[in-house]
């Protein structure tokens, strides 16, 4: 059925609908471009496999709002190794309608403009939708480019996993928990790369237990190629969400040796009430003079507590100091509190004093 110059909607849908032998049948699409102009509907247990991103390409040319959609309440769908692309706005490339236990692997979702979408463009890569619960679905190796939202989820989207994804040239990476009830709960975003995102990489409007873990947020929520912060990188409107071991490129542009450090306001990487744990160490040199200082910026929300564990090692004397600096800030009350605990070690195995 492959012919990039003709409409193959009916042939693609007929191939999908012809599966009657149970969940072990896979439809394979060979390398090439498949043109379609209407919504392709995916029933339970269907498996579709291409030959890789940019090898098997589904090119949409029609006017329908949704390109691919699961049937309502479908289960155990598996899609892998192909690209879905369009040059039209106001489209959802892949809609998950109350589906459960489905797997989507190594799929590229692409608008051909090559630039980030806007709210007015309304280009959505993956939509988690429906009146029921969209849950226990796994997305691995998904690539979303030149869209408004990489992933857009309404209420009741919970326990979904996103791993090893690339989100690039977007308005927002993830927008979760829209709608008036339920919220998006206990979803995880792990080991993904966010780059050239004009607003937040992850925005949770409503929901709890959502986790950002081990992701790299490059040029996100910034202007001037990432050097000036304009928006938070992660925003949690509701409580109970977390960021653990995430890397934020913004921090390196705001260190003392960078020209952007002094004049640029530091908008916190994370906006809202959340638990954050940062694991990668940073090294900063100090000169051995009485007036030597070390400066770094900390992203503070309206009310925040930040704990900095540090190690000071002298290159002149056999001395090491380690300790914890705790900073508590309430911006509404214009109050700040600093607490310093210090351990002074002159030999690696000998504890001399504690203050």
C-alpha cells in the first residue's frame, strides 16, 4: 500500500481492522512514506511496527483534528519504530483515549515547520484524554519536535511512564492535569532531554505524585539562547510532586564567572511546592585571601528551604572543611534565615572540632 503520492487511509485502516487472530499478530510497515488524510483508529491488542524513525513515515494531509487515536478503553496496544508527521496546525498526532496498558516505543511526532509551536498553533504530540482513566501506559524513546505541547494530559491521567524521550522546539514539554476533576497523578518522566522549550519543560496544573527524575533541561524557559531566565523550568501548581537528580543548564549561565550572572534575575528552576534533590556536584575556586568570597545563586520560591552540602579543601594546607548551609526564605514576609553547621578536619581520619 506504500505510495507517497496517493491517499492510503482506507488501506491502512483496513489492514488494522483485519487482525482477528489475537494479540500476537503484528502489522509491519516497510520503509517508505505512507500518506493518509483521515483519523486512523487503533483497537485493543493491535501491534504496528515500522523500520525505525524517519524510515517508516506516516504523512498526514487531511483536515481531521486527530491523526492516530486509540479506541475508547482500548488495552494492550503496541506501536513502535516509525514517524508521524504533518504540516497542519490544530492537530493531535497521537491520542490515547482512556487506554490502559499500552506501549509506545521509538516514535517521532513531528510538525514540519522546524520551529516551536505556539498556543495558537495548538499542535499536540501525545494527548492523554477521555472521561475515564488513562493509566499504566509506557512511552519510551518518543521524540516530539516543533509542536505546541509534547504531551498534553487532562484529568485522570495517572501511572503513566515516559522514558528516554527527546522534546525539542516546543511551547511546553509536558502539560499535565488540565480540567476540573481528578488531575494527573503518579506519572513519571525519566531520563529525558528537553531543549529549546519556550515555557516550562514540565507543567503540572493539577495532580500529585508526579516525578521528574534524571532529566536534562537545556534551553528551557529562557531567552537569549538559554542565558537569561524568563520562566520556571518546572511548575507544580499543586503539592506533592518532586524533582530528583534533574540537571538544569540554566545554572551554569548564572555563576560568578559568567557575564550573565549579575544583571540577570534568577527565576527558580522549580515553581511551586515540591521536593527537589540535586545530586551532581559543582566546583568553585576560592583565592586564599581574607576577603575571598564565593557567590552562587539559588532559585527561591515564595517560601523555600534549601540545604547545601559542601566540602572546602585547601590547596595550601592539609585542611578540609565540610558542612551544611541551610537557607530558609519567606518572600511574602521578607524574611531569610541562614544556618551553618561545620566540621573542620585537618587530617583525613581525624575529627578535630564541630561547631
